[in-house]
C-alpha cells in the first residue's frame, strides 16, 4: 500500500514539474514576442560599438546569410596566399605551432621573377598547402612573412562536410612543370660538380714550375761565423 502511494506521489509530482517548466518557457516566449512587437531588430553593429549591448532584448538574430554582422578589421579568419608574391622562404611553415602549412620548394638555377615589392624570386613552390582544419588562427605566419603575401581574410563561413576539403592548395605548377624544373636543377648541379672535379684534376696534374736561376741566386745562404781567439 505504501509503495502504491509513493508511486502516485512521484507520478503527480512529475506532472506538476512539467507544468511549471512549461509555464516558465511560455513566459520567456511571450517576453520575446513583446520585444519583437516593439520592432527592436538587431542591426549590424559589432562588439566594438558602444551601442552593441543596447540590443539585449531585440530579436535573436539577423536574417543570415542575407544579413551579416560586419567583421572587425583585426579579426583572424581564413588564410589566403598571393602565390606570385611568395618567395618560398618557408618561415611560415617553420613558425606554425600546429604544422598546418606544407611546402615543397624547388630551387631555380636563376632568378625567376620579382614580387610586387621588388624582392627577387629564386625558388618555385611545387606545393603550398594550408590545412584550415588544423589552423589555430594565431596569425604568427602572417607576422613573419617578409613579402606580406600571406594574410588572414574576413572570410569565416567556410565549413565543409569533408575535413579534407579544408586543405587549400595555392601552388599553380602542373606536374609536368614540377618534373621539368627538378630535372633542370639536377642537371645544373651535376654540371657544376663536374666542372669542380675537372678544375681539381687540372690542379693535381699541372707540374710545379721550377724556380728560375735569378731566384736561386737571390736566395740568401747561411754561413756560420768563426770567431778566432
């Protein structure tokens, strides 16, 4: 009998709790409805604006994506690279704390061009990939870039269903061009190595010149002094 009484008490207690929580949620909804009737819509002010928190009781959000909040100028979002201004110095990849930048450089035998600020380019980028799934948005890579070709844009809506799609490639060389540039560099290295070996061989085989008679006569001779007593 006591068990049945306790079960009934729990049953009606659950109903009472459900009614209370439903009424509380309905009250919140009615409060938001009153605020919306006042036409207090959230505008495009950002957190840096003094009026940002004046919209505390306004409609929840804007009509995204038709309406979006402006991005602050100092925001850190998606990375972008101007490959024509990149000198493939590898500083960004070395300073990255999560190794989200992968570069495959190919040395050139000569200057291949100039960046927009006049810096000579001597290295090709066979591969320049940035994995934004790993990026921690610290911005260190943009600070060390000597030509300022690596920047953080205001693009923050770049979600993907497949994480592999978050790896962005910026190299613009085809596989044929990569193979060609590597072969040219290897041939130039072999040519320099052969020329160096040939020069060393000539030095070894070249006989040493005999000193002339004049040089022999000019060489001083040591004669011990004899002291007579």
